[in-house]
C-alpha cells in the first residue's frame, strides 16, 4: 500500500498546488500532515517506500523523507510562488515545511535547494501585501510550521538571522486566540527546549568569580545562562528578546495593552511549568518587579492569571530549591509575599477567587491557606449569621464592608456562594480546620434560606436572603457540598437535621427537578454512611419520606418521576448491601412502594419506564433467589416485562427488561453456583418461571432491532453458559461482565489489558476443561460424557446456541464480536478433538459430539449450512487425496425436520466450521480498517479532482474519505 501511495503522491501534490478546492473534506490536509508526521518521526514505512523510489536503495539511515519524496519540496515551491494560493493549502505548506525541516539533514537540504526556508517563512509583510495574512488559518500555519522546525541549533540560528522572533512576539497578542496560543507555545518551546540542545556544559566558575562587584543586569544574567547551558549566542539573543518583551508588556498600563499583558501572563505560566534551573532563576529575577507592579495595580481582569503565575512561581522555586538560604534573595519568597498582598488588599470578588485558586493548587504555605479558607467562609457567615472559626481575622475592615454590600446584589452573591460551596471539603482539612458539624449546619441554614425560611441569626442580610429564595444554582451547590461532607468524620452527629431538611426539599412543590434529583442523591449518600439506618427508617422521618415519595411518583414532571423511581431502586440496592440494617425498609417501605413501581411501567415517558424496570430489579429479595414460590403479583410482573420486551416502541425499556432478567439470573447463579444435575433432577435446579421466562427473553432479545438489546441478550446467554460450563467458568468470565458464579476472584485469571469484549481468555483449540467436559466413551468416562451431552443439549433447548449464532452473523459489530467470543469459549470447552480413523472405527462418537441443533430457516441458518457444506467439501477433497483415508470423516448430520423446514446438524461440527479465530481477528479490527488509510485519502483527493474537472458545476461528490 505504501508503494502505491508513493506513486500517487506526485499527482496529489500537483492537484493541491493548483487549487485547494479539490478536497474531499476540510480535514484532508490535516490527515495528510499526520501521515507525513508519522513517516518522518518513526520511519515506519521508509524502507518500503524507498524500494519503489530507488531500484538500489541505500540504507534507510542515509535517506530522509525529503529525499525519498522529492515531490514535496516541489509542491511547497509551487504554492509559495503561486500568486493566488488557497489559504488552506498555504497554511498546509507552512506546516509541511516545518515538519520536513525538523531534522538537521533535511534543514540543510532545504537551505541548499532552490527552495530556501527564508522564502517560505519570509517576513509576513509579503503575505500581508498579498492579502493572505488576514486569514487566521494562514497565520496559525506559519506559527506551527516555524515551531515544528525549531528542533535543532541551525533552526534557531535561522530564527535569529531572519529576525522572525519579532513576528512571533507580535502574534502572541493576535486577535485570534488560537494563533496567540500557538505563538505562546512556540515561545515557551524556544526558552525551555532549546536550552536542552547544548552538547556540553561549560565550567562557569571562573566567569562567576570574575563578575563579583560588577553591575548585575538581566542581559548579563542571560549571557551567563547561555554559558552555563553551553548554548550558542543565538539562544542568548532570543531569550533576551522574549524576556524584554514580557517585561515591557507586564508593566504597560494602557487599556489597549491589557490583552498583551494577559497573554504574557499566560506565557509565564507555560514557562514556569516547564523551566528548570538556571533558566528559572533568571526568569524569576526578570519578572519580579513587573509582577509587583501588577499586584499593586489590582486590575480585576488580571487577578486569576496573576495568582496562577505567582503560585506556579512559588511551587517551581520550592521544587528547584527546597531549602533556600534565608540570607540570600529568593524570587520564590517574593512571589509568596505578593500572594499574601493580593489576599490582604484586593476587593472581595477577586480575593475570594484567588483564595479558591490557592486551595485548589494545594499551596504549601499554611498561612496563605488559612487566610484563603477564612475568606471563603466569610460569605457563608454573612448570609447565615452563624459564626465560623477562622473568619474573625479574615479580611480587612474595608474588605468586609465591601463584601457585605456586594452580597445584597443577587448575581455576585450567587457567584461567590457557589465558589465557597464548591471548596467546602477543602475547608475542613485546611487550617483552622473548620469542624464538620459547623460547616454542615451552615450549609443546612443556607438551604433553609433558599427555600424561604428566615436565617437563624439576625446578622444575615434580609435583602440578600430574599435574593436567594428559590435559587436553584445555590441549592444544587449546597446539596453537592452536603453530599461530599457525608463521609467526613463527625458528620453523623447532624444526621437527623440533614434528613429533616432534605425531606422538606423533597416535599416542597416549588423545588426544581434538578434540585430534587440532587436531594435524592444526597439522601442516599447520608443513608449509606448512617451507622444505624434501620432506626432512621422506622421513626417519623421514615414515614414522612414514604409519604413524599408516594406523591413524587405521580408528579406531573417526568424528570421528577424518573428521579423518584431511581431513588427507590438505589435505596433497595443499598438495603441489600447492608444486609439486615434496613429491615424496616423491607417490611414497611418495600411492600408499599413496589406497586408504585409496577404502575410506573405504564408511564408515557420511556425513561421512566426504563428506570422503573431497573428499580424493580434492585428490589429483589431472597424469596426471588432461593427458588421459593413467587407471589401472584410477582408472576404478573414477569409477564408484564415480557410484554414490554415484545411490544414497547422505545429501546430504553427493552434494554432494561433484558438487564432485569440478567440480574435475576446472576443472583440465582450466585446462590446456586453448582451446575445442574442429570435429567432426573434438573427440573428442580431453577425456578420454573425463571427457566421459561429466560427462554422467551433470549428469543425476543436476539430478534430485537436495537443492537444494545442484542448485546444485553448475549450477556444473559453468557450467564447461562457460565452456569452450565462451571468447570471452565473462569475462562468464560473474560468474555463479558464478571462471572458471579465463580468461587473466588483470585481463581479468575486477569483479563488481558487489550482484550475486547467477547474474546476468550485462551486461544487453545481444546482446553483442559473442555477435554474433561467432553469426555470419552472409550476410556471409562461414560458418566461424565453423558453429563456433558445433557448439559450441551440443555443449552441448545434453551435457545442459547441460536442466540450466539444469530449474533455472530449480526450486522452490528459489537454484537458479532461478543457472540464470537462466547462461541469460541463454548467450542474450546465442549468440542472434543476430531476423531482419527482408528478412533472412529474403535468406538462411536462421544455423547457431546452427537448433540444436534436445528438451523432455522433464516439468514444466519443458511449461512451456517453453507459453511458446513464448504467445510465438508474441503475435508472430502483432502480425504480423497490421501491413500486409504475415509471420505466419510466429514459426514455431518443433515436431517430435514418434517413439517418445520429446519435442518438438524451436530453442534461440534458447526463450532468447528465457523472459523471463529479468523472471524475474531476481522471483527477486532476497526470497522473502517480498509478505507481508513493514506491510500484511500490520496485516491479520494484525485477522485474529487477528476470529477470536478469533468463537471465544474458539481456541487457535491460522495467519497469515502479516511
């Protein structure tokens, strides 16, 4: 394929050089660039490509991509000299040039060629005069191409020689954020990565001694830095230009220069995050004074990037110098003092956001963290009127006064409260270590205020409280904070108070659906950590909750009904996980709620129906698991679910039904992990309703039009296989979800990290477990062989094999992939090795080998029959070619079922004829592995060009572009 690509590449370059309109889609050029990048960086296909370019190829190490594909520099030259190139193609030419020039050899070749890099990256006035520079696509291509080239010292010398650093610094403040960000990336790359290109470090001890007593300047520092790094004069020149530009832009006070200052701060964040000593020290020393000026200025637009720069500087300085000399000037100390000045003097909105940023970054200074925590607690204290530790000394008198006035305005009040609530959990582990109980009490008070109740203390502003009534944003943030605090030590002391407020929210008719959903989630979280949830469910609050839930199940809003049934299901699952801790739920809440869930199966909204089915599955009690007779209402429920699976028009409920039966069967397997006994007692091995309903689910689910329903049906089939093939259930667990019937997780081999769903754990054609399971009639294992035949016949009778074969030939790849893996597991477990001539004459086939199945008169049945015919023909031809071979060795049962039109075949013959290993290899590949290739892309470009040449008015060309 790569040789064909090389043959087509000159034609594609010619087409693109003429016009950029002949492209299949807007991403074609980026895909071409990705292909060239892979070739240039790894040389993956270089040897193959060179074979088509040179009859006597040299060593791959002696040729580069530029030499292998000479049409590329010709293409770049054609685009550069084109008076009216397409902007997209021009941008692509810039990027391609940088990519090719990323190695010194290619850089030298391009400079020596008629195409000179100075002509490609000519100062932009040439492109500006031609009108192309106004297009951001052209500018970003120029920046990215130049950045890709700057991987070696000759490229850096080229940058200095052509004075392109000025252009980069201008583009750093470009109106396009993408261009500005790209320019910042290149500038940071120059400062940080170019310092690593030096081949040796020189001894600067003499230089340092000779500088004692001399005037210390930034320029002198940079020169010493270049010497220390062993870098060239070019590096010092570029570094000086960048740092001077940053220094000037930071101290500029003109309003139109604020954008430039902001971009310089972003550049500093990039550099601080990557730089190491000694570059870091020079950088901190250079920008310390401008940063002090910015802090003193107090521009609110620059607060967040400024605090990020200072915190990054502190962490970098501490990383490179963990034990600084207290007598020596330290830029990290300077940055730390500036952080404290910001927290002490800035206005409330800026200082609270700055404090939040400080806590998120886990700043090492405990004093700063304590100050930030106190500032974040201050708005909560002002609204609720409750005193919190650490707020007494937080903020100056002027900041407190300004904050109190600000809290009377709704928008800033809501914004600041949400910032404080988002960081609630961080406040509990930050000095002064706010007690969990106090913080929970404050959040509950805030929730009461939002629901219309007066604050507990008159200190709270009445106007601010009125602004918060019904504010869903603050309510959601408060509930999320309350949920996060549930797991904190000491939270249980406020359990009763939390339940009371949450039930009030659930009962409030004005609560938004999203707020109700958060209330349910928070309630579940607190119940899960409650030391004795049964006592909570028995008291009056439990009865109040029951009343509220009954009402919400019938809410006019479908979102509320959906959240309610989800809550009931999760509460049921929680009660089972806590064993008898929620017995009150089992006795009182469960029996009265199940009918409501059954009624929700008639809900007009499919999401609610699906949630109700899932919730009903989670309400399974031991009576569903131990084979006890089901109550009439439970039997009616099962038949109702089967009706939904066969007749519901929406996919969500049908998927939920299959998962329901999967969960039911998994619980039965968990409680009865042993395989069923021989036929005499097999009828009592599982509840009759479970047996009959699962067969119906397999039949309906495998014929569903929704591919996810079919995948869930295959999972149900996997559980049946696990139950029947328990000797090899460990290997079966690798083909889907975890196998609940396995005795212990330690006995299961870990799945391969790159295994796909449905792929077996072992590729051995006949595993040890399969040999034991299949047995041999001639070696004293008749009983085991008979049992194997009975179990396999049972799987066929249940319809498991039909589901797997139907899935294998399904048009949806996930379905076929999972079915293929399960069939491979079944084949490896049950199919005995094909009998030799001696075995065939000495003894009859084993009981497993005689088990048959009926091929239905459908597409997959005809496919299997055709495969068996071809396999028999191949085997017969091979047998006829061997002297004395028995041509009947391929004889497979093919009996027409009278009145049914089906064909009966042996299961083992079917499993052997499917070529499952080859099918799995094909299915594992991506669905577009044929079209998703450079060759397809090049062909598409040429196809579009030919079509438009034949019909210039063609509006759309249908292509299969990678």
